[in-house]
């Protein structure tokens, strides 16, 4: 097995929304905001090369939405899925599996693209199986009013219509080749890949832990549907991560790819941050 860090793009979100009830005077120490109260966010994926399989975990925003849509999210930088894949000698047509942690647009938007003349939407990875789970799929396709703006039909329906949709079940390790942690605080049945690689345990944190600034337990996103459950899930996970020295892969931290945590008198706190290439090479 070999794993690559894939940068799909950067964007900005409101810092208050990202930290919920935590005051700006506190969260801006780790996640400084600009004049519009926006903080830098990444959409970082991983690519898993395992035998004859090439598995992409999450896809970023993609490029099919309108200019008006993108104007809300202040994209910046030169990253893209195609450039990141090419850096490692791959093309999107080489992807055999796309594993979607959940179906919010910043995690799955890049799964779908326009065809050449913009007459219909199609999978951006034409040779891939797309993986979700039944509970989350139903949650996303019958959205509650709180999450409706994050579950966009144009990102979701074409996956099923293509015939490329697959659901993870209790045999997920046989299906996809790695362990999966299910968490429900952010959204129903979000899936976090847990991998053993080069003798270390790495967990792809998705939206359970967006940035290093979110490690303290009360630091929970305003986007979470069940914030008190997020706190419970994060507490349990971080205790284990500190005990077992997990490496946490950060999808949304624009400045830190990997972090570790440690136990302190104040609870679990940041231990160290690393570039992916310095830990896994």
C-alpha cells in the first residue's frame, strides 16, 4: 500500500460558523480571520494505492458550480484534483474507487462534472465505484432544513443514475480495504477512514476534527447537526488517539496536514503538527 496527500483546493468560511459558541477572541488565536471574518480552509484528500486499486477519499468542491456559488466561498490557490494526481503520476481515469466521507458539497462536489457541451452531469471518475452508506445516503437525499443547502442534488443524484453507487456495509474492510469509523454528530453516519500504514495508524478526520484549532472539546462547528454528540464522539476519539499515538490527517486545515495529540491536565491537546511527507514517505 502507498498513500498520497491530494490537495483539491482552498476556500474560506466564516470563522464564527466554524467555531460555534466559542468567541472569536479565542478561536482567532489558532485560526486567524480576515477583515470579513473568514478563515482559510483546505479540501485535502488522500489517495490510496493498494494492489490494483486506486482509492480517492473525498473530492473537494469540483468546478461545475456557478460563479455566483463560488463567490460565496472565496476559492484561492492553484490546487486541483487533476494537478495533484498528475504530481504522483496518475490521472482521474485511473481511479477505481471514490470513498465519500459524507455528501456535503465541499466533500463530494468534485465527484460530478459537466459533459463536454454542458448538457448533462456525469461522474468525474468514469471508471470508479463510488462508496457511501445507506443511512447517510437517505439522510442526504431526504435532507433536513438545516443541511439542505449542503446536500446539493447535482452532486448526489448523478452518482446513483450512473450505476456507480455502492454502499458500505458491515463487511466494509473486505469491500474497501480499510477500517471505517462512523460518527453522527456532524451529520448522520459520516465515515472516517482508519488506516495502518508504514507501521503507524492514520485517521482521516473529515469533519469530526476540521483543524487543529478544533481539538478542545467545546470547539464545535455551528454546522454540526448534533453538537453535543460531536463533543462526546470527539472526546472518545481523542482519548484513544492520545493513548495510541494516532496520526490525524486534517482535511480542512489549510496550514497543517497531520497532527498528533497528547493528554494534559486540561484534557487532550495538540502535541505536534507535521507535513504528510515528513511522516509518511
